[in-house]
C-alpha cells in the first residue's frame, strides 16, 4: 500500500511471487512433507496476488486518499475522514461484494467469452 500511495501505481506481482515462491520452497524441499509442485505454486501466487491487490481494490491506494484531500467546499459538508471501524466495514463490504460477484463474472468472462488475461496466462506458462 505504501508503494501505491507514493507512486500511484501498483503491480499484481503474480510472476514475481510465483518465481520467488518456487525458489524458496524448492530450497526447503528436503524439509517438506509434501512435494512442492505446480498446484502448490498456484495457491501461493494466488494468495500473494490477492494480498497485494486488496488495498488497490478496496480504494485504500487511490480513491479514499483522494477523497480525504478534497477541500471543504468541494464536499458540501460530507464526511471525508473515515474511522478505523468504518474502513474495516468498507473493506469487508467490498470483500463480500467481490465474493458474490466472482462466480457470475467468471462464468461470463472466462467460460462464455473465453477471454485470456495476459498476466494470468504468462504466470500459468511460467508455472507449467
């Protein structure tokens, strides 16, 4: 989140997290009960991407800081500073919104339209 606030840009880092995870877990391979393979790498990179992009998706990188910088005459008396509890509620509401809309969006974009996502395709190629 700090990087996003400083630069106004954020990366999903799916390729990098997959590569670093592979290197770390291959180095620890002799200590692992289960062999680290492609399925484990997919779980690792999916978790990393979800964690890295949540601040952006929740508006903590762009939208909410921009609202805080509005002048009082631009807000027409509306509250621009959210408390910690309000930010948590906002994040939870967006999380549930995303979970409930993920299945229909997946069905439309991936199954029906067969859209290819460049970062996901590149990461899948690298993992395989």
